[in-house]
C-alpha cells in the first residue's frame, strides 16, 4: 500500500486549498478510480492524502443566473436523482444512467470523473456538448481565488488536465440551453453493464420539427480526450434530418475520428460504430 505520511479531511474549501498550497497532496473523492489505480500500482500517492468529502462548498446542484452549477462532489446517483438534470440536460442524465453499477454510482463523483480525464469517461462527452466549464479554486496569495476554463481546454490527454497541483476542482458549470434544446447520449460497450465505453456519442441541438440548429456533436473513446466533431456539426447545422443528411453526417463522423486499436476494439470497428450509432441517434432525435 502507499506510503502516506498524513491523512487530512478538511471541512472547508479554504482549508483544502491551504493544504494544497503547503505541500504535495493526493486528492481523494469517491476513490473509485484512485483506489483501483493505487492497487494496480498505476497511481502514486503524495505524502498527504486529502479526503475532500466533508467540504460543503463542493456539493449541490443549483440553477442561478442562466447557469447550472454542479458541485464537484455530486455523485452519479445525485445526478440521476436530480429533476433539473433530467429535464435540462438529458444527455448527461442518460450518461449517468449507463454508468457502472448502483454501488459505483453512489460513490463516483462528477469531479473525479472529470479529473481522472479518461478518454472514455462517461460524463465528459455530454459535458463537452453542453459547453460545460470547470471552476478551479486555489490560494496563491493568501486568499481563495477561482478561475474558470472550458472543459475542452481542461482535458489535455489520458489522465492529464490543466489543473495545477495547488488547485481543487470546485464545480462544473453548464449554461442553461435555449428553448427547444434537445440532447442525447449513447455508449457502446462489449457488454451491457459495468463496461468501459468502446465508443460514446453525444448530440445537442435546438430542434424545430426535423431541423437542427446550434448543433454540437461529441465523441468519446476515439481520441486521447473526448472531442467535438466540427465536420459532422457543419453538415447537420440548419438542415432537415432527412435520409441524405443523416447519411452524410454519419459518413463525416466516421471519417473525422482517428481512434486507436486496443484490447476492446480495432480502429476500423470504432469508426464503423461511430457512423452507425450516430445514424441511429439522428433517426431517433428526428422522430422526436
Ligand atoms: C467497477 C468500476 C466501474 C466503473 N464504471 C465507470 C463507467 O461506467 N463510466 C465511467 O465514466 N467511469 C467508470 N468508472 C470510473 C470511476 O468510477 C469514475 O471515473 C468516477 O467518476 C471517479 O470519481 P471518484 O469520486 O471516485 O474519483 P476518485 O477516484 O476519488 O478520484 C479520481 C481522480 O480525480 C482526482 N480528483 C477527484 N476529485 C477531485 C477534485 N474535486 N479536484 C481535483 N482532483 C480531484 C483524484 O485525485 C484522482 O486523481 C468505474 C470504476 C469502477 C471501479
């Protein structure tokens, strides 16, 4: 087991960022990634292990001023139980519905999913499509300061983010979408439950009949980070979802991703899935 000199469980955000400022700290939230990685020898603990679960500022789902703020400690179960998330952000709700098992959902936090930065992290693709921003708190000069970054700029690669070692992810913010906005998420794994995504797709757009505007398409598990799909979005923007448009979007999607082959699937199979599953999602959204 790891060589941890100090265990800390701060009771405020200020105490937590003060600890981060004063030395090398490993942050523990639900532990569903961290403990598994530590057991496998893939995560190295710093001298201080900081359990952040007693920090009240990191909890809650609140809508205010055109933004929904989701505290970093919000669990996947909390998101599933939230009427606000289900009504406003169905792609995120659907991702939570396909996430692991009840036991893992009860412990796994949205902050941990984001900071773990897996290319296949289930909440990340819908969050990208929903234009989410992360709020990072630190204490560089004696008082707590915050910076906000688009999620797309925060995720740098597998397990790599723009978070400084002295910063804590405090929350994720999602702008309230306009009237008529619809969103969806689909994950394909090699078995129906408890599986890492072979590919994931999310779509967000304002739907007027069969016409989509403000189209955002995101893919997971096909690049070092979850990605947006600009060529696919351009084909769909302002167009009626007829057979020709859907076929063109599916073809663009399959050609604009460059996945790797690994134990779960070949690059060819992933591209096929991306095209076929996007087609299915667009049929579904079009028939609304
Ligand atoms: C059996 C099993 C099934 C799983 N299934 C899925 C699945 O279907 N989909 C999926 O996406 N994931 C899955 N996971 C992975 C995992 O459950 C998620 O990534 C989860 O959201 C991680 O959250 P956590 O709170 O447990 O994070 P932790 O394990 O506590 O932390 C993860 C990482 O984030 C850092 N961190 C956590 N919170 C913060 C914060 N607020 N600020 C800064 N850094 C922070 C930690 O230091 C650590 O590096 C599964 C894991 C297991 C064990």
